[in-house]
């Protein structure tokens, strides 16, 4: 029990003990014994409130003890969770239905218990038991006795019900706050889903349309072209268009997935696709994959997201070489090193004049850096000492993915 909860209990126990000491000579040894029993019962009022309340009634009847019965009655009325049923058998089920008393038949067990304890307290406090001094039944004495007994019963009952209502209200407010938080979270997720759906629709309606036209036109050129070099170039354009369409359809599918669908998103191409990227880059591009792409390096396969990040880094770096340094000698290195996957693309200065600049958003290298950082790795893109350019990334794969 914390200090905040123990302080009221200690104060009530001290007041009751002081009351017993002050009235020790008013009712004899029997009354004093029951008064001490009532004070001791306060120690049980939180765990066994009904038992404690019952033990304080003799002290109320035989002496001049108020604090212990009022304290236990308050605990019964407060009705902390787990003490009494909030829904229970209804009272007066045996009352015939022809008696017009529906409100009484609907009294829950907890309210009936609290009302009964308050009534017992009032009756015991009012009735002059034979062990006490005779009481004069004058009008003024009777009115004062009624008011005192009502105060003994009503005051702790009202305070207990107030405490119970405050506790229930606090619980409802917590539930309301949690419900509003869930609503805000659902609204944010819905906004994300709508935006992703819009982006997917725009990508499909624009990019997919143009890629399809490129694939169709390059296919027609491949069929009608006269020279073998032209046919080979048209075929390469057609294959690249088909690959781009497949990638685009995959991305559109990912965007259309619901945030809360629970479906796992496929990571996309991995290390196994890097040799094809190197081969498609031309004869001046060489790969040093050290067996990580085909699984012959002796270690477990890196996580799918790490493999996909490595694939995208190599893909973007080779694209930049073709755009800014066509014909340059390029080396692609992918290997394990100290619990990480090292990806490096290094190119020499371009052997041919750069082609006219294609439209670019300038986010390629920045996107690669974001991929590496999200995986807990490092990324560098800087001019090489030989005059070319170097793209390097270190992607952690975890202890389980290291070579044995």
C-alpha cells in the first residue's frame, strides 16, 4: 500500500483509538472490549469490509463509538472493484407480479446491500439497548436521537457513493480518452490509405501508359528493323520496358495494400538479381560478388530487406554510370565483412561523351542513403581518387547472417 492510501487509514485508526480512550469509562468493561474490537476491525475494512462493518456494530450499540462504524460503512458504500457485484440477483423476486412495485424489483444487489447496511447503522444507533443508561423519550430527545442516527448512517454512505462515482467517472474518462486516441489513429491510417490509393492510381494511369507504349513501339521496331544492331537495341528497350512495367505493377500493388491488412509486403529483388544487373550494364562492368548472390559464400542468407537495399544500390549506381559516365570501366563489389554486407560500385572516368541529361528529381542517392540508414547502416557517395565516382554502403545483417 502506498503512502497516499495509507495516510487516511492511519488517521481513521488514530481517531477511533482516541475515541475509545475518551469514552473508556462510559459503558463498562464490556462496552470497552467491543469498542477495542471495533477499532481493530478497521484494519480489515479494505480487505473484508462487510466483516469489519459487522464487528463494529456491537461497539455502536453498547457505547459511544462512532468513528469505527462510520469508517466501515464508508468502505462498504465505496464498493471498490472486486468487493461486491455491480450486477447481481434482484431483490424481491418472490414478490408477485400483480403488486405494482417495479422499482423495488429492479434494485441491484450492491445498492440493496449499501442501503441495508445504512439502515442497520441507523437502527442500531437509535435504539436504546438495555445495557446503556435509560433514555428519556421526550420529543426533543427523540428528534435529536433520530437526527444523530441518520447522520451516522447517511454521511458515510453518501461519501462512499461519491467516491465510487468519482472512481467510475475517472474510468469512463480514461476509456473515452483511449477511444478518441483509437479514432485519431484510425483516421490517420485512413488518410494514409487514401493517399496511397491516389498515388497508385496516378502511377498506373500515367507511367504505366507510357511504358506500355514504349514496349509496343520497341517491339514493332524490333520486327521491322533491318540492321542487327538496331534490332538488338529495340529488343533491349522492349525487355527493359517489360521489366519496368513489372516493377511498376508491384509498386502499385504495394500502395494499394491496406495499412492494417496484416499482409507482409514482399521485399522485391535481392542479391540473386545483381548478376543480371552487372551483365546488362555492358562488357566494361565487372562484378565481384564473392558468392553472396548465389549462396555459396558459406553463410546464411541476409534478411530480405537487406538484399533488396543492396539490389537497389547497385541498380541506381549503374544507372548513374550510364547517364553521367557512359563507357566507363565499372567494378561492382558485394561481400560480407564483420557482420555486415558491403556494397560498393566504383567507376572510372567516362570513355564517351555524356548523353543529354534525362529528367531527374535528384533524389536517387538521397533515397539510397535513407535505405541504408533505416537498416542501421552507412552510405557514402563521393568522387573517387582515380577521377571517377564511388558509391559505398555497409548494411548490417546481424550475427545470425554471418559466415560460420
